[in-house]
C-alpha cells in the first residue's frame, strides 16, 4: 500500500507518479460528475414531453367527462323518477270541509 504524506508546498515528498494519479483521479471525478449532470438533463429533456403529453390527455379526458356530466344533469331532471316511487296522475277537486259527506 502506498503512503502519501501531505507536507508544505515547497516540499517534494510526492513523486511524479503520485501527482499523475492525483490529477487523473480528480479528472475522473469531475468527468463522472459532468456525466451525471448530462445524463440527468438528458433524462429530463426526454421525460418533459412525455409528462406534458400525459397531462394534456388527462386534461382533455377530464373536460370530456365534465361535459358529459353537465349534459346528463338536465336530462336526469326531466326524466320520470325511477326506483320504488311512482307518480300517479289523476283529476282532483278541492272540497270545502263543510261540504264533506258525513
């Protein structure tokens, strides 16, 4: 295992091989960081239109659904009641309580 001693700037305890490895290591680290940034931006550029298309489709379907609810509401109000209730239409006459048969 190689030992690296950090000393004063004027000292030459670091050999050329160690200096080259340090520069290569820093370069590799910066290259990996730059590649990560480029990959992240590329992925964002690819996903942004996909998300926009899904949002547009969802918005269009929501408007279509809301319009169908608006169109169905007046029709349901005019429709005869359903279920257990029935409407019986008949003719009637209002009779004064004094005229009731006893």
